[in-house]
C-alpha cells in the first residue's frame, strides 16, 4: 500500500492505495469522478485522458502512486464553478462534436492540451494530435470542427460530412 | 493485474538496490509495461519506479558535441528540447505513439524493452550512440541483440544516452495501419565526414539492424538515386498478417530512399 496526496481539480486529497491501483480506478472508484471513462483494456482508446501537472496522459496507463504530489485535472474540472461549459465543451456542443458521448471526456482533455501549446492548430495538426483518441460514432469530422472553432478559427470552409 | 510491491527511489543507486530483489522490475514511463501488467503478461514481485530520479532526466550538449539525453526523459521532452541540436531525433520523438504516450514514455524505457518495431533503436544504432548505464558504457553496436533482447544485465538501468549528432538525418516510418507501429521504419544519417548510416526497425526477425550495402552507396553519394538499384534481402524478415518478408524487404528500399530525401 502507498499513501498518496495530490490535487484533483483544485482540491487536495489524500488516500491509501494499492501499488497496482491505476490512476483511472482511483479517480473513478476512489473519488467518484466517473467522467473519466475506460473504453478499452489495452491503452489504445484515449477515453481516460486526464492532465497530470498540465500534461495529457492516459489515466489507465499510470498508477495512482505515480500521481503522488501531482496536480490532476479531469473532465469534471473543465466547466466553471457555476457549471458553465468551457469554450471547448461549448464548441463540441455547438458543432455536434459527439454522438454517444463516451469518448468525449478524452477528446475534450486532448483538445485542451493541444490548444494550450498550439492555440491556432491546423486541421492536420488536430488530426495528428488526436491519433490516440478513438471515436466509434462521429467519423471525427465534427470533433475536428469543434476544436477548430474552440481555437477561434473560422470553420465555414470545413466541408460538412 | 497481479499484486506487487512498489519502490519509488529518488536516485540511481537506490533504484539499483531496489532492483536486486528477485523478480523485481523497473517501471519507466509504463506505456508498454502497464498494458502488459493489465493483461497479466508479467508478474513482477516489485515494481521500481524510475520516474522520480532527477539525474536520469534532461537533454544537454556534451563538450565533445554529443547530445546527452537522460534515460528517464520523455518523448515529449526530447521532441521539444532536442529540436535545435538534433532535429531528426526530435522529429522521431514527436511522432512516437500519441500525445499521451509521449508525455509518459521514455527513451530508456524504449531502449530497454527493444520492441522490434520501436522508434528509438534505429536512431541509436544509426548514430552510433553510447548507452550509459548505472555500471558501464555500451556501444549501440553491442547493445541490440535481437527482438526484446539487449546487452542489459538483470537490474541494470539506462541512465543516459549520448548521440553523435549527424549533419543531416531523418526518420521515416511506414505505419502498420491498425497499430501505427512501424511496419518498416528507417533512420538515415549523414555525418560531417561524409559517412552515411542506415538503421531499420520493424522489418527483421533479428530486431533493429544496419543496412550496410545502402550505407556504402550513400557514403559515396548521399542521394535517394544512389540506392535506387539496391534491394534489401527478404531473408530473415518478419512474416505476419501485415506483410510478407518480400513486402517488408521492398519497403526497406522505399522507406530508406524517402528518409534520405527527407534528411
């Protein structure tokens, strides 16, 4: 067992975890933050993306003990305190960037990480960045559109599909 | 996942001591090991995390001009911090896996695992880099010993890798469409003295290797045309659902030419 202390969405938390407890299981089972999804068992789908010290990581491919002392942000930390959607979340809604919504938390966390480093990405840069995020519904097109819109760029040139 | 103990050393000496226990296993970025543990493909008694060891992290330039990268340095950090000194290596690091993998996966982890399709091994072999461990220095030529096999001893840790910096270089891979791992990947490098080196990943049953025939031709003339007439032998190439040995051998030629053109 390991004693860990970390910040999650701006709140400090401490817990005792097993060595093998994955960060995603600690977030979901330990803290009840079930917005971070588990879409596969093979580290390939990207539904569980969270930010650890500002870097996007797969919460299913990191142990909870490795997050000791870290600042973690999950999808629950993306909206404002009053529940107002973040710019990225609002853009996903406005541009129909989701259908079933299962992959969306990971998509939003990936988009936030991309826009932090690259505020005005090209369509190709967005597609490259989302290589590790799988969506089975949308065909990605409206996700790309939503992220372009969230970056303040004109999306009218992007053909509807 | 099976149960295991954990250790979180903050220096290399403590990590080596923690790894002395039977069935102890080093945990670098975990981007291969953790999925393997989840699938119960490994059952270590203890995981020794290497991520809290500052002396294993960072990118710097040695006095002799070589680029030194700590074994615990993530791909994302290499992509950002090596860009100026060694653009070919930074570009390679920037296309490993996906963004989340690049934020956790490390140079040392990739080299210690030596997956036959891994991205870093051809860069290490093609530049003739030196691998510094907790106990010795290993030349790239001696380090890679076949698929998932290296010169590392039990419990030996890659502290740093020193890369001679070529004048021109590029990494090009032909991605297997489902996994995005290299079906064939080539790192081609030309050094200031005119010597050319070509290393290939993904293709051979023996893991990463140098294509010496191409090196000789490219050392005379650094141009894709210089190797247009060469074909890599299909013997010993991987044969699986994604490509036959002949197909992979053909790709080695095509991808090497592309890498030379891109360098």
